């Protein structure tokens, strides 16, 4: 398999974070919309195999990747306030230059502004029976506005034709990304041609570039942040698979997780199946991510 970088422009606010498992779901919907259910079934069969055809990362500011989760520090009672403040500042850094991990990549400039600036937006609660606003039904949601327009996505694929990879990413984003895409959120454009990325590092310590599950494939010494994914069904599934439009919750390790493996690997995790109570459809969830060697 080959690891590619695809750069795109984020042209509007987003409500849904640019996580690899959600982006993979958009790719599947793009296949469904353009090639039909049979093509989706064929794609999922390949993804279930021991050699998936497409594994995607989360998206990062251009020229950056996620920061590897650092080793825990030993207690040091001799630290002064300035040294402690520097440690806290380092812990808040989410990204590092991709040139540190990939050859042929220009070093990114220092990230001087927040790549995504959070803003709270108020909404009315609508009574669907009367189509009227409920009294006292105001509620807030969080939107993130891009401080940086150019973003990088890493795609690990066994497709020989890079035009197919670009096509799938274009289909994924053609109608917007994530929640409230119908009202203009998640507008993504100017998707570049895939560029081959060759990792600089070697060894048996790896960093994940997107969310994943432990599939029992022999990873060890894992340190990671976790979060719970309660995915929501999209399209016609949101109504046809009532009474619940939600997938089963799953605990995912977040990007930046670091671990060791006794054998060389290019990705970790697995495709999760039967993620909804309905027996009619086999609803799937991405639980795999590309990995790169790191020094730690």
C-alpha cells in the first residue's frame, strides 16, 4: 500500500470535527451516490479483508500532522514556575511539522493562529407537528471557523490509479462535510492531486494518524487519548432504520496515539460491522487509521 497526501481548502465553518472515521464514512456515501449499493458492498468487502483498499487519516493544517502523545514525565519537585508553564504549553500543542516525519516535505511555518476558532451559535427548537418555534426553546451549538484554509488529508491505499483516490475524496466532500452541510457548513474545495509521502523514520514505534480500535493485531505499549463515538446514520438510513437513527457507541483511540509493534505495519485497527440494531442492513464504522514510524 502507498501513503498519499491530499491537500484541500476548508472554505466555511464546520460543526463536525475533521476526524478520519467520519471522513471515511463520507467516502462510502460518495460511492453510494455515484455508483450504487452494489459498489458499496464490493468496497466494504475489500475493507473487511486483511488488506483494505483505502484507509484515511484525520485532516490537519497544511504542512502539519498530529503531535505524538508524549511519554509521561517523572515527578520533579525541583521544577520552578517557568519550567512548569513551559511543560503545560507543550502539552497544549496539537500539531507538529510534517517535514519531521516525511521526506520531500517543506517544513511548515510555526502555527501562529488557531487553525479552528470556536464560536457558539444559538438555535430555535422547532415543533415538527406545528412547524412553529417552541417558547424558551433556544439552545447553543459550537461551530469552528477555519483560521487556516489549507488542510492535509493522508490516504493509505492499494489503488494503482491515483485519479480514483482523488475521485473518492471529491465525492466525499461534494455536498459539504458533517452536520449542517445543507446550510453551508463544511464547504471543501480545490482538492489537489494525491502526492506520495515517504516516512523518514524507521523502527517499531508508530503513531496513528486517525481514530482506531484495538483489533488484537499485536500492538503493545499503547498510550492514547480516547473518546466515545456515537455515530448517527445519514441519508435514507436516518428514517428507514427507526426508531433509533444512532449507531452503537464505540470507544476509539484518538489520532496521535503511540504504540509499538513487533512486525512492520502500515495501518492499525479494523472495520467495525453490525453497528446498528437493525438486522436488515450491516451498518459499518471505520475503526482503522494509517500509521507512521516515530522516534519515542
